[in-house]
């Protein structure tokens, strides 16, 4: 069995409202063939820096490789991801996961253009990313690399103001665990569903309904990853889904498999990543 770990990192206080989690991933090599290596969508954007070797991500029929001393940013992902080390050799990666309030505050981008994509940061922001990659490569320790990354993000945060209506909607979706409807958001904000969808596409890359579906499913997968049995999850279904078939469609969409198949398979990498 390959030894690997996700080491949680506490973000700088100025960054905490916008970052769901930070981690350092270290592995002795590729995951075992029997491990599904399945990463389930969690509504977070991911900024990754490979400081030793690289990692490979598969989304549908697309393959994305994070090289050594390279930074990549994922758009919003609503499909299952298969993740592994690029080489069967010691690997190290720093990951920063922005919550839905976060990415637009750090990078002024067209997020709809790279939904379900993992893009080189240098292709998005040019020389700023190239200079950051150089600084990270020069930093001698992982702790120094984390400091360089966070200092960069704090400076980026100062450039972009908050969008109160969008932020309100994100809080409502999160606090309702994905159950608030677009019609309710229309009523509460006074803005049309079309306007809200445009605003979400601008800041998030997808609409409020799709985000709500990811957040709703996340409640179940968090419990699943924490070791809850299928029987417990089945008892909770009707609090969040119309019926069992509605839940099974969501499960298939976000994991690519069924609850029974996933419970009976090995997915140590994906489980640890979700709990990181």
C-alpha cells in the first residue's frame, strides 16, 4: 500500500472567510490499482502548486497534468475526478480550496470559460503567475512556499471588492444545505432568475441551481466519507431529495457509480481528500 497523507493547513486570518481548506499532499508514489482515486465535487475552486513531481487529473475524457513548480486553477467542477500521481515517485502538492465566495475575490476571470477545466494560472493572469511560480520554486521549505502563496493571495484580495447580492445568495445556499430555490432567491433579493444566473456565471462559472445541487449532495458524501452506513444515509434522503430515484441520479452524476458499488470498493485517496 502506498503511503500518502493530506496535511491540513490553517489559512491566514485575512484569507479564512474565502478559503474552505488548505492542505499539503505528500505521497511515496502512485496509488494502488484497486483504489478508485475518486474525487467528488465539493463546490470549491482549487489552486494547486506541485513542488515535487506532479499529479494527473481525469475529468470525463479530459486529462490535466500539474507539473513540478507549476500552478493550476480549477474552475467549478460538477463531475467526478480521478486523481493520481504523475510518476511512481515521491510527490508533493500544495492545495488551496476557495469556497464559492472566494475565487472571484482573488482573480477577475471569466469563470464560465473554464468550468470542469484545470488551467495553468499563467495562461489566466500571465506574468503575475510566472513570477509567483519562480518565488515558490526558490522557497526552500514547504512552510516558506505556503507563506509566499498566502502573501500573494492577500495582495490579490485587496484588488477586488465584494458583491453583496451574490454573497447573500451564496450564504443562503450554504446555510440551507442546498435546499433554497432560485424562486426564493428571486423573492428575497428582488432580482430575476436570469439576472442571478448571469451574476453566478460571472463569479462562479455556473448557476445557483447547479451550485445548490452540489451543496445538497455534499451533505451526504461528507457523511459517507466519514464512515456513515448506507442505511443511515437512506433514512436522510427524504429531507433533501424528492425520492430515492432522485437521490440515486445525483449520486451517479457526482460519483460516476452507485452507493453500493462505492461502499464496496477502495477509495482511500478520495475519502482522505474530502476529509482534509
